[in-house]
């Protein structure tokens, strides 16, 4: 759905050009333009964690209107759910990490900024490690909403307008953020607890087992949700999904 148009190639060229320009500008004595671009990119990367799962929709929200065709494929329900959610996860993660890399390059030549270059590099690595898992859980929540309440979710590529749609989208965003926070509570608690326990013994190296616990907890929760959504997908009547 994404590669069917030239948007991917044009976006890749634009991101690559922007990264090269801001990296060059970051070594200028003033560096004001690079800093502005860096903060804008970092801000948008953070915003996409919230609105990105609502915006990137190349998953069941786009395909559920063809549920009768999807159900005709010789595939288990869970495999369809994984493929659909992973497609949006991949797209959103690429967008976020591109913005994070642009922000990193924009501050590359800044020697007086806090956090310093080493800490910014660690933050870049953390984004690469953590964001895909968080995005996958977010997309599973969005696809679960499409399966459970298709009347409340905009299906297909249409974009209806109106005040009532704004209110509905606001309610959906609040519900999504609440569910995402509840879903991430266990991984964050396990990772944070292990880091605090091990920090006195091994220092910042405690972040490695903490990260492993976080990813393991995310994978465990994702597996449970995928299994549930797979069974739900197989039981859903195509007529109820439009």
C-alpha cells in the first residue's frame, strides 16, 4: 500500500537531503538553523509516538473492508494480524527513526550542548531499540479497535469530516493512550526495577538486562494480543465489517 506510489522514494530523498544539509549546518559557528531543524525533528518524532498510530493506516484499518477476500486466503488469523500490524509498525518506525537521525545530525557539530554527543548517541541507539516494540503494541491496539468496533474506526482510505468526527477521534486517542499506558506498565516496571537493582553493582551496564526484560515483556504481551486478535479475526463476520 505504501510502495504503490512514489511517495516512499520522494520521502527517502527528502530525508537524506535534509540530513546532509543539517549535518553540514551544525558545524557552522552559529548553527542556529541546524538547531531549529534539530528541535523540530525531535519534537515531531516524539509527537508521532502519540499520533503516528492513528495516522499510519496500512493495516486492517485499510483492508478490513475486504475481509471476505482476506478470509479466503489459506492463512491463520494470527499470521494475518501480525503481517497487517507489522506493516504499519515498519512504516511508522522508519518515519520516527528518520526524524531522530535528522535531529542527531543537526546537533552533531554542537560541542557545548547538553546532553553531550555520547549521551545523544545512546539516545539514538535507545530509539532504534525501543520504538519498534512500542509501535507494534500501538498498532495492535489500533487493529483491535478496528476488529472490535468497526463502526467507530475509519476504515479504508476515505476521510470523512465534521465536528462529530473530531470528537470521535479525540475519544479514540484518549482511549488509545490509556490502553497503551496500561500495556507498557508491566515492561516499564520490569525494566525500571531491574535497572535500579543492578545499577549499584554494574553501573550503567544495568541498562542492558533492563532493555532485555523490557523487550521480552513487550514480546510476551504482543504474542498474547496477536493470539487473541487472530481468533477474533477468524470469527469476524465480513458483513459486520462493512
